[in-house]
C-alpha cells in the first residue's frame, strides 16, 4: 500500500471502512499536510480523496438503512 493507506491497515481487510473512519483518516492527513512543506500538497489531495470516499460510503450507508427500515 502507498503512503496514503491507514497506518494500521493490512493488505487484506476483514471489513469495509465506515464513513466516520474515512473522515478520521482525512483529518489525520490534513494534520500531516500542515506540518509537511515537502509533501503537504500531496497529503491535502489524499485527504480530499478520503473525504470523497467517506461521502460515497455515507450515501451507501443511508441507502442500506432505508432498505432495512422498509423491511
């Protein structure tokens, strides 16, 4: 995995990340970007990608919740 992977990740995940976990990773990357003059731009872009992923997961979570509520 590249530099943008969570520090405690493995190549094989037992479960998918939640939107909250993705947001937490994005927050961490933004914090790293502030203190890193050399790679700050890349870290900010990585954080933005994590936020996009978090939004898509949140949408999927909402759909699943609606489906479960309808049953």
